[in-house]
C-alpha cells in the first residue's frame, strides 16, 4: 500500500516535460545567437527590429515550452487542481464521475458530474507503463474520496 505522501503526490509527465525543457533552452540559445549575429550575416547595419523579432520568437517558444513542462494535477483532500497548457481548473472529488485512460487517448480524461470532460495533461500516454500506473493512482484517489462521501466522513486532515 502506498503512503499518503505517495498517493497525494502531484501528477506530472516525464518525457514531455524533459523534451519541453530541452527545446525551450535550445530555442533561447539558438535564436539568441541568431539575433546577435543577424546584422553581420545579412549585412544590414540597422536591423534592430529584425534582431528584436528573432529574440522575441525565442522567448515565445521558450514560454510555450515552459507551460508544457509545468502541466500537472495536484490532489488534496478537497479535490484536484489540474494545470493544463493554458488553463488551470479546480474540481472537487464529488464532481469526478470516472477516470478514463488508454484506447488511444494522449492523456487521462475525467468525466465530470455535469456532463463535461476534463483532460489531465499531467498523465500522458507517452510515458507508457508509468502513465498507466499514474492513471490507476488517480482512479484510486477518486474511489477513496467517493467512499468517504458515501459514508459521510469529512476529508482526512493533512
């Protein structure tokens, strides 16, 4: 049986996070060097706008990679906070009807009581067996809190 700390650990992808960090750093370095060398390579004396655009593109790519690297789902006694690429959503345990994964899904999907679905990019299929284990851990958390609600128990303190 997993400890409480292990059960409530944040859900984070492994491979996508590593790739995003490497690409973000590479974009800053390569496009930064390109922006610095642009006037001497192209021969334009006052290409400041071009340099600024090149550097800005590097920063924009690095920011996007940062967002990708920072996706996660953080469980606590009250529910799950899901930080996806652009939107962070908080759902209470009672709102989660089921956890779906596999069958070609790129990440875990939560079915919510209101009929909506919520992607959880913190558990990504590209992580293989690790992602399967993480989806099971999430399903265990949902079942644990569903059982507490049925019995009328308050959430356990942390």
